C-alpha cells in the first residue's frame, strides 16, 4: 500500500509537471503545484495503510514470540484477500507449512481469516474471551498447530494433539494473561477438538493416551 500511494503521488507530480499550464492555458507559464489532490492521495494511502501496518506488526510479534518458544527462527505470514481465491499452493487450509525432502520450511502461512482471528486475540489477550470466542481460539490454535509442523512433525493427528497440549503456552507466549490462555486451551479442547475430522483427531489424544506428552500445559491438566 505504501508503494501504491507513493507511486500515485509521484505520478500525480509528473502529470502536473508534464501538463502544467497557467490559467490562460500557457504551458510554459507557472501553475500552482496541486497540493490538494496529492495531499488527498497521501491521506487516503495513510488511512488505508493502517490496517496493513497492524498486520505486519502482528506477523512480526508472532514470529518473534514463536521463534523464542521453539528455539529456532520461524516466520508467520498473513495471507491477503487474494490468497483466499488464488492459493498458490492449491491448499485451502487455515494455515500451512511447506515441506520438501529436507523437511519443513521455516515459514508458516496463515490464511486471511486466521489472521483476522489472531488480530482479535491480540485485542482480547489481557481482557478475556469475547462473546463468540471461536474465531480467536481457532486462530491461536492454528498458530500452535503450524508451530508443530515447523518443529518437524509431519503427521496431522500428531501435530494437532501436540498443539492441543501447547495452546496454553503459545497463548501466554503471545502475551495472553494466564486466565485467557487457560480459557483458550480449554475452549479448544472441549468445544472444537472433539469435532475435528479423522485426519486431525486421535482417540489417543487424552490423559493417559498414547499421544499424552505428560506436560503440565495439556488441557486435561489445567
Ligand atoms: Zn497441519
């Protein structure tokens, strides 16, 4: 958006420079610099740029916190509106990490609606769950789930169960209060995990199950 705005402003300047004419139509005469239209273009650009800047800040904060938590440099990127329609990886998941024969990429792509939920998380993280907590909880869980792929787990049901057991610490790492982090972990475990598809759900993901990592942040220990 910054580039578009500056380009528009620059184009306006050159158009003015090329076509400048005084009130008598004399192109060699002096014409007032069109401050007004350029000012309007810059103002529109600045206002439109604010949400985009917020997304960039959110991406950076998430990447920094998750790199610290995982002990390895990782990047989280938000998809834009186009990525909803033209997913370049042909994959419409809420988030994904590319894999090659060498293992996982260091970048987690988040679909646009996941980032909208994440923005709500950043707004509510010290206050509490909103009336409809689902988008915010799902988004936090997507960050947590993709982190398991970034850490090297390829299987979806295992990555999902590892994420379920770490939603609490991921929420705290991203600045949530203890209460909010706990509410998120429990909401996902009670309301969303049981409805997951077979690819993601495992009956062994429970207290004492084969996928129980016996860590204190598992929802069945909170
Ligand atoms: Zn996955």
